[in-house]
C-alpha cells in the first residue's frame, strides 16, 4: 500500500477512522476532503451528523445480521482497548437495556458471548416502571474529544485535510492525484454526484444535554434485543436513552423520526425526552431538582434502506483515469459502534484490489502501536 495515494471523502467518525486505519496500513498519502471539519462546522449542517451523536456502544445488529455483527464486535474490542487512553475521551461503564416486561420469547442476544460481565439486571438496577433488563460493560464517547483525537492521530500519521464543498466525487481529484477514493460522506451520499443514492433518508434525532456527573451508567429502553430501525410512530416515540460522558455531561434522548429533515429544536419533544429519561434513570434528579440543561441538539442520522453500504468498484474519471472507488456510508444511528469494523472492511477491500494478501490482525496491529504511543505522549 506504500505506493497508494488515497482520498477519503468525509470527516465524520467513519471517514476519520477509515483514514487512520489506512495510514496504519502504510498508505503513501491519505487526504481527508470534506465540507466541514471537526474543529469548525455549522451545527445546523444536516450532512454532518457525527459531532451530534451520543455516542455509546449498543449494537443494533439482529441475531441473523452477521455482517453488522462483525463490524460491531470488532469495534467493541477496539473501543474497549482505546478507553485506557484518557486522551480519547472514552469511558468504560455498565450498560443497561430495560423492558416493561420480560419478552415471552426472550433469548440471550448474540453479543452476550463477548461483552464483559453480561447478566440480567437486578431488582435494584431496575426503575419502578420496568420489570426486566440486561446489563453488561460497555463504553461511551465524549464525541468532541474523540473526534478531535481521531483527527490528531490522522495528522500525526502524515494525513492531511482539505475543507471543500464536493458536488461530485471527481471534485476530489482536482486536489489529489488519488488512485483510490473512499466515500464516507454519510447523508451527503444522497446528493453527491456520481453516487446519488436514493436509498438514503434522514432519521431525525433530538437530544437534551445536561450536567449530571452522578450518572455512571448508560441506559436504553424500548430498543429490541435484536435491532431497532424505528419502524413505527409508536416505536419512534419511545426511543429513550441516557448516555453519560467522562466530563460529567449526559446525553438524554431521544427521537428516531424517519424522513424528518428539520434541524429546529422542538420544546415539547425536549420536555418529553426529559420526562422519559428521568423515569428510567432516577439518579438524574438530585434533592428533587432536575439536572442543569447545557444544550439542546438535533442531528440527522444518515440512514439507508438496506442498511450501510460497503462495497468497491473501479470507476473511470472524466479524464480516463481508473479509480478504485470504495463506499462506506449509510450507518444511520450506529456509526460509532460499527466504525472500526467498517474501516477494517474498507482496508480489506483495498488490499484485495491492489493485490496485497489478507491480514487478520489489522486492528490488533493498530491497537498495539496506538496504545503504546498514547502511553508515551499526550496526543
């Protein structure tokens, strides 16, 4: 891969993670090209969802969705290892899923075999409104810090960034003589020339960010043990989650509104979110007082009918150049929890296309180098 110049389109979690892993694989040059950067972006930009994410590891993969299972499992192990580097902003903590009643057809979910300390929730874990739950050790991410860390690692490995509006994927070739282009533009893939994926749709998420350092567990309610795609208005109204960060802020959610493009805050929804979250996480209330509200936020998850797209093909540019074009987008609400597994899949496609043998230890090698570097220096 030492001879390859690669353009990565998009600077969200998928783009940054993919760029970093490609650099660790020895790519000659990696340039991240995007409409915005982690350091500077418009909060109402509907195409830049990553800075507005929760974010935690709680898989949406169903028991028979083996492709997404592979991405999520690889990411769980990677994020867990990275959590030992304070500069990443990743926190280890118990994760809970609560249900009104124990499902009649309950069986242990597919991930119970590898997540740490998987067990039933105890009576003391459950809020009064819930009768059944499971728990396991997981991670949450301080999103601004984690994205900044990813970007800093890309730069430390020799990667560069260009902030530029892309109307067509070929626009990237005006700045970079790339032989490989990786499309990680998320919702932007709906309108990106040469892609224009009509299967993309927004899944609007609204959250309330509060200051509540006493909350030391992440909770999800009304999420099935298999998967969640927001298939009904009733399900959308009940998507409730509590995601604490290591800096004492807690993300309270939320909504999953398919086809809703609005970036405006709905105060009625915000109040409903607060009520639902307090009901499943009583420790949000201290001495009878609700937590301080720091911010209201809205983001559009880059969802896709048929789920995320990861594939590759050779395309001919308008100048006649053959370009390996790899897609990695459409992750909806599971961009973070699948990010390292998806990046690994991209690397494998690139290696295969340019004739490099398969390597099962792509992420293992990255972790060994990254953790060692992180312990010796503050990145």
